[in-house]
């Protein structure tokens, strides 16, 4: 479950990840709490986070063009 993944020891520190990270999160997501996404965004040194207000877990389907453009 999501809690187990996020709460166990990952054997590395998020601050040590030096790759560029893009994170997209619907703020109304009931599967992955926004607080966890905000924590990841804060701890990853090269993270660009985008939060979609009033959108849930499948927000990426409404924003796929924007997401693909960013990844391109």
C-alpha cells in the first residue's frame, strides 16, 4: 500500500538525487495525499512540482499535452 512504500527505509536520501524531477499532483487525490507530494517536492533538490487544484488522481489525463511537452 502507499503508506508502506513511503514510510519504509529507502536506503538513500531524497536530497542526494541530483536528476531533474518533474512532479504533477492533483490536490484532490484520495490515493496519494498532497502532503506527501509536497514533501517529495521539498526534499528533492531539483524538483519542479505542479499541483492541480480540485483535481484527483487521474489529473494527468486532463493535462497530458502539458506533461508531454515538459518531458520533451
